């Protein structure tokens, strides 16, 4: 049995995909790829979610873990960001990390 939204959409597959990419694939690629600016899954989650909201993510998400409180649309967009990071590798991760940190330093 999956987890359903109020409209009846099964969101468990999207949550599992997010977890696989952000907590598994991205850190593994960073370890294998050498000189990445971030390596920890929590850092990849920060970058993905800050990029999703174009702001500090916890200003937009009420609960923790954050991915369990995202809508279908937000989860889909977060997965697309993670995919972009996986495909683009270090240069994309470095740029999105820089943007995330800049958003946080502006506060």
C-alpha cells in the first residue's frame, strides 16, 4: 500500500525516488567523482530544496523530513533538480550549492 494525497494520487513512489537520488545516488557520485563541494546527503537535500523554492527551504515547508511534506508537484520538481545534478555532475552541483549558500548568507 502506498501513501496517497487527498486527491488519491500515490506519492510513495515519488518519495522513494527522491530518497534514492538525494540520499543515495548524489552522495555516491560525489564520493566517486573526486573534488565535489558537498558530499553529505543532508547537503544535497539543502541544495535541492533551496533550488526548488528559490529560497531557504524551511521557510516553505512546515514539517520534517521535508520531502514527506512536499506536494506531488514539488516532489516532481525536486526530483528533476536532483536529476540535473546527477547528469551535470560537479559543475552543476557547485553552482547550485553556491546559489543556496548565497541565499542563506543574505538572511
